[in-house]
C-alpha cells in the first residue's frame, strides 16, 4: 500500500458556538479528529497529515507528534490542500482526503474505497451516498453513468439540485495528478473560494478516469457543524457500540440509556443496567453486575463484581468484589478479591487485601489494609497534615471500631482491635487492644 492521508481540520466551526475547536468536540469520549486519525493509521496510511488553522495549538495538544501544515486563511477546501503540496512532492502513490468532522466513518469503508480506487485504475475516486433530501451537499453530476463534475449547492441549477447522489467529502487521488490539477483551480465562484471539487472537472476535461464509490449507510458521512449534529452523532455511535457489546454476549437492560465509550471492554454475561456510564480504557470481566447511576472511568474490573450507584476512577478491582451503593473509588486504589466497600465509603490511593470489609461511612486514603480486616463505620485515615500525605498500615484480621481516627503515619498490627471512638496516634502492636477515649461523665437531673 502506498497511501497518505490529508485531514482537513482548519475551520472555525462558527455554528458550533464554542470556544473549543470544532474537531475537538467528542463523540462517545473521543475527539472527532482523533477518531479520523486513528482510523487512517489503522488502514495502513504511511503518513497522516493534518491541515490546521483555527486554534491549531489546542488541536496539537491532543494530537501530539502529528505531521501538519497550516492554512492561515480559510479560503476553501482546495486552498487547504494546496498548503500540503510540499508534503506531497515526490510522492508517487494515492492521497486520501478526509474531513476532521466526520467521526462516524468506518475503517472498512475507507479500506474498501482504497481497494476500489486501485482496482479500477482510477485517477480519482469520490466517495458518494444517496440522500432523499440532499440539501447542502455537492451533487455528483453524471452523463452516461460517467462523472462529469461536482456542483456545490449554491452553484446548482434546479435540475442539478434534484440529483440525489451526493459528495461525501472523501476522495482518493493519485498524488502526481492531484498536484498538477491544484495548479489549475481558481476562486471564480459565488463564495470566492478554491474548491477541491474543481479538480474533478479538470480531471474529466483531461480524459482522466474518475470513479464513484457508493456508500450505503449515509450516517457515516454525517458532518458535525452544530451541537444538534454532535448529539445525533453521539446517538448513532452509542448505538453502534452498545449493539456490538450485545453481539459479544453483554446484557444491556436498556441500550438507549446506557453510555459506553469506544475503548471499553466488557466480558460475557455481564449485566449493565440503565444509567451506567463506562468511560475511557475501562475493562470489565465476565458475570459482573453494574447497576444504574454508576460511573467507571479508566478502571480494570475483574469477574463476578457487583457495583451499585458508585463512582470508580483509575483503579483496579479484582474478582468477587462488591461496591456501593454510593461508594467512591478514587485514583490508584486496588481492591483485591472478595473485598466489600459499602454506603458512603471513599477509598483513595489504597490497597485493600482479600476479604477486607468497610461497610459504611468511611474514608481510607494512602492506606494498606491486610486480609479479612474489618473497618467500622465512621473510620477515617487522617492522612494529610495540611502539607504532606502520610500512610496508614493495618495488618491482617484486625478490627477497627466505629468512629475511629487513625492519625498517619501509623501502623496497626495483625489481629489487633481498636475500640470504637478512638483517636490512634501511635503504632498498635499485633494481638493488642487499643482504646483512646475521654472519660464518660454523667450529670444527674441535668434536664431539670
């Protein structure tokens, strides 16, 4: 394969009404332009070249190490491609040109377009689709089933506007011919812009082979120019993702009310209830139960895990763990097998070994907790002195009574017991009882 891609991403996207560059708006968690660059890399393109303009610095923060050129003035698609001429000089292969705001394009579509282009010995191939209401799209004009040109909406006559085959904005060009044709385009049109589509007419006039490749699913070429179209793209992508998971054996109780991002992996027979949000590079094992109002971000979840109405971030949860309702797993937490954390338990940067239980109203931060230790309600690891963070270590089979403050740095030994209501500031050895309480005072007849 001798293929390079040009990705048009220079426009302001004024109809988005946003300070964020249009192509950085996300569809199911991934910036639109990143979806395009990822797909181009996956089809075997040897170089992906971005054509940037408006707020290019913001785009380059997301797409680091990308080749790019700058279109200082937005003077049309043809003008945009002209900016990349130096990058294409000497290249004797195919150039695929795409837009950075068409995030629904599939890898298979681009692969099939390229294969058709090469097999038909075309100089230029246009990806097209059929729309019953093609308003706004450039029309594919043909005579005797041969392409004679592409006419933009504003330039079209009534007869041309009746044509239903439209330009999808994706092309394969033979590089050397493209560079020659770009030298011949002008801006003699209503908008005063240099249209890339004028290359088609130049090729036809020169007797070059120009082909069309018809795309059946026109959802793929939805261009995102407004927040309304962005929402539509999210709905389409979400349906694709959720349907794919169900085909692989995942049970979604209500796929229309379940949000799963593209990089999430889920094992067979896991049940996802309505209202769940699964984001980032999350992986979930088999036979899990993820109940509504749960949000999981960049986590690794084992098998047979039950999570209810909780938030999990950048953490590891091993098999047979139960979490929630209303628990919060903050980054760098690790719950090993058969751990239970319940109502209003927060864990941050801590490891809970096998069988640890913290049922309710507890904060465990910067802690290591040994196997089968029980943490009573209201326990807090006091890990921060206002300047530095300190660690708490609790051994195996310990019992921490309710309403205990563990003032770090502190170590609690194996098989130890801390009495309820204690403030522990010193290490507790193995097999010991630690109690720290104020003396109870009773004033009789105080009510009178």
